[in-house]
């Protein structure tokens, strides 16, 4: 398509607009309300409209200015990241938040060809601490911090 000068921007904008259109369509069956008394459709519809506007701006930018081509689809990051998140959700009751988060970050880091185990380990430790502070201390979710022998 020679009329698309920036394919990466163009297709990103189209994706934003598709999600915005879906959000507006799904939320159209909900009561909107007003800003002082928001109904269940207020936020999703507003977010959908913002996505439509942002998508239109990015799409137009892709039509007007020269940009990068869309890179080839790579399966490895998709498999590693999504697979690890699914496994994390399944094993967290047995591994606890700390070991589950370390596993998640370490294995998901293999998605990149620039994987460095020391950086993955440091990021995993920092994110495990953050996860415990946010989800268990802050939000008081009933999740084990450590595997079952250490939870007593």
C-alpha cells in the first residue's frame, strides 16, 4: 500500500480504533449517567472514545509521515510471556507470591534475545518485593507469600 507512509503508525492507530469501537459498542447497552453520578457505561464509553481519537491521530500520522515498516511476526516472545503468565496464575497457590513472581520474571525474560540472567534475577527480586507490598500488604489479598511449609 503505497499511500501508507508509516505502516507501523498506521496499523497501531487502526488497532487503537478497533479496541475503541469495541469498547463503545459493548458499553452502549449500559446506562451512561452523568459526571456526578456515573453509570456503569460512563468509564468504558469514555475510554472507548479516547481510544478512537488517539487511534485516528496515530493513523493519520501514519498516512502523512514516513515511518518504520511493521516488523515480522515473532512467536517466541508471545509464547514465553503469555505462557509464563498462565503458569503463574496456576501455580501461585503452591509457590507463593515471591517464588511465583521470580519464576514469572525469569522465564518471561527468555522472550528477549538480549536475555541476561543477572538482570532478570534483580528485576525478579525487586518485582517480588513490590508484589508483596502492593497485593498482600496494601490490598490485603489472601495469597501465600511463600510456598506452603513457610506460610504457617
